C-alpha cells in the first residue's frame, strides 16, 4: 500500500512538471512595467465643471483677474454638438472642422471679458490646421494661427476669447480686421497690422505736432492690433501727444510708456501723418 501511494505521488509530480514545462516563459515571467501616459496640461472645463479630452490648456496665473476661463465644445471629432450656424463662419465650416471650442472668460461678479491679461496655450486633440474667430470682432474674421503639434494634440496661443478650431484642410484665411475699440459691434477700420506684429520705425508714419482728443472711453494697446495687451483705458475728452501713426492706429505717450489707440474714437489735431 505504501509503495502504491509513493508511485501515485511520483506520477502526479511528473505530470505537474510536464505541464509547467509546456507553458511559455512570457506567461510565468513578469514583463517590464508599462510607463503610464500623463499630460501635464489640465483639461479645460465648461461652467458646469464638465471636461472633454479634446481640449487642454496651459494658463498662467492671473490670466483673468477675479475670474476664470472656460471651454465649451462645439464640434467634437467631426460631430457638431450645436447648430452649425453657431460657428458663424461658412468659410471655417468648408475647411472641415474636426474640433471646435468656444473659449470665454467670466468674472466672479458674473461679467464677461473678451481680452486676457496673459496669452496662454490651448491644445486640441488631433492634427491639422488651427483657425480662430475672435470674440472682439463683429463680424468675426477667420484667421489662421500657428499650430504646434506633438502628434496627438495641436496647440496654439490665444490672447482673447473666441472660437478656436482644428480643421482637416488649410485655406487662405483673410487678414483679421480689428474691432473698433470702445463699442462692441461698431464697424472696424479696414487697415491694421497683423496680430502679434509690432510696428517698427520703418512702418510708423512720421507725425509733427499732433495731439488726440478721446471721443469716448477707449482701450490703449501695447501694439497696433486688437489682440495685444491692454495697457489701460483712456478717459473721455482727454488729450494725448501723438508719437507715431500706422493705418487705423495712433501711437501716444502714456505715463512712461507708449501705446496704440484706434483712430475710430479720437479726434486728431495738427500734423498727424497719413
């Protein structure tokens, strides 16, 4: 009996050894751990706190004073979440919108702002061409932004509220027209420098003894375009010394700086150039 039990145990052990020897080593040997993927840019939420992986942003502190920046998806992976009319540009729709997000800012008081204190990076899922419809313009003019892709997301820099889009095709978008400074919805002057272009000595027209009187409260910008930093707001019926001129804009002295004001809401006196 003892010998029978010994033979049985030996047979079972041999069977187990045979089974183990037939199992691939990849099954019984632990492989290298997979590194987790992580995007350090936070998701941009709408006012309800809902997020979507199609839009991340990298926003510096203080970009909106006493408020926050929000993102409302309009088109996701080619599917319209709203009526296409809310895009507001048939030219953009014709380019084939893959992602579209309405970027806006609301203060804690409930008021909205359309210009930010700092430019910030916003990233849309996918690759393609980045276009923008600036909320400061009426009507909004389609403009192409410089996109930077890492193969998964395409990022661009914004300084104002508006609709940012990632399209499948690129096109020849017209140069952005500036919004009249002071009153939303007022037609803008036809000529301006492109956003982000700083006037140089060669582009600034010569002026003589020229002064401006402000017809209504107006924004003073760091550059001669509607996407640049707002230095201050000039009070109604104040007068300022002019130091330069480009189409649509005057350069004036303000405190220890120089800034640019739209010519739509000022009255110029003296030798103010072309």
